[in-house]
């Protein structure tokens, strides 16, 4: 159990490693923000469509017909989008959020909030899967932890840059990235303590498909519009393309 928890913790900490990027450059301007928001959208869209959903379809396909597995996975993803739409109503709109102390537009703070929340949600089932896999099969758990860690590094960058831009604080950028990663071991321990007799691969993978829908909605509804709103279309597109490329390579390698 201790080894499995260590694997989950190390995988989560890699998000903080990605967040350290803000220590090496000055506070980003509009061009860098357009790039980083596009990058975050590329990362989240790719991991949702190329990793999370296919994983759910494959798992469901072990007990269902292929068409049924695909339909159930797509339905859960759609439910995730609807959930994100409803949750979005709980976040103050730009007109309700005054320009913060750092002087950054309110929209930047909103983008930082929703990006962090979406990746925290994404990290929770990852942590549970890493812990349970490491507990059942340490060798397989080590492989899964390495894959999760590789995915988490660009996610940390996607969190820390918008937070740094919105607050003017490098420390907050790094801390938010690290805290989002620590959601993996924290959620895993909580789930193992309270729900281990009820959790199943079908349930966990259904949760992954649901969160994939949340991440897709955030990417399309929040991150990309904010990226293009910075007035640097080329930077936004470059960030989007790089995010897709980085996550695609990561998924392919593992």
C-alpha cells in the first residue's frame, strides 16, 4: 500500500514540476498569455480525445458490444459537458469580477480558475487509478505512474502561467500547479479509505469519460475564446498546436 501511495504522490508532484516554468521568465504579456491558454486548450483537448475517452471505450468494450461501449462513453462525455456548463454558472462572469490587484483583466483570473478546477477534476480519478493499480500490481503501477507523470508536466505549465499572469505572483503559479497535482494522492487515499469496496474499473472509467467532457467544454468555451481575446491570434494557434503535439507525443510514448 505504501509503495502504491508513493507512486500516486510522485505522479501528482510532476504537475508541480511543470509549474516551475514560471520561475524562468518575466510576467507574461498578452502574446505569452494567448500562447499559454492555447497550449492549455491543446493539452486538455488532446488528453480528453486521444487518451481518456479511448481508454473508457476500451474498458467498456470488454463487457459490451463495440457500438454500446462507444455510445456509453460518448454519452458520459456529453454529460460531463452539461455538468461543466452548469458549474460555469457558479463562477462569476467577467463583468462581475473587478480588475484584480495585479492589474490583469478579470478574464485572466477566470481562465486561471477554470483551468485549475478542470485539471484538479482530471487528476482525481488518475490518482485513484494509479493507487489501485500499484496496489494490485506494483510493476504495472510503476508504468502507469510514469505515464501519468509525463502527462502532468505540461498540465502544470498550463496552470501556472495563467495564475502568474492573473495574480502577478510566481509563487502562486507554482503553488496552484503543485496543489492540483497533490489532488491525485489525496483523492486516491480518500477513495481507498471510503469507497474501495464499491469502486470498479467500469465506474472509474465512466468517471474519466465524464471528466473528459468537462475538460473539452472548458477548452472550447473558456480557454480558446480567452486566448483569441488577447489579440494575438498567431500566438494562440501556435500554443494550441504545440499543446496537441506535446500531449500526442506523450500519449504515444507511453
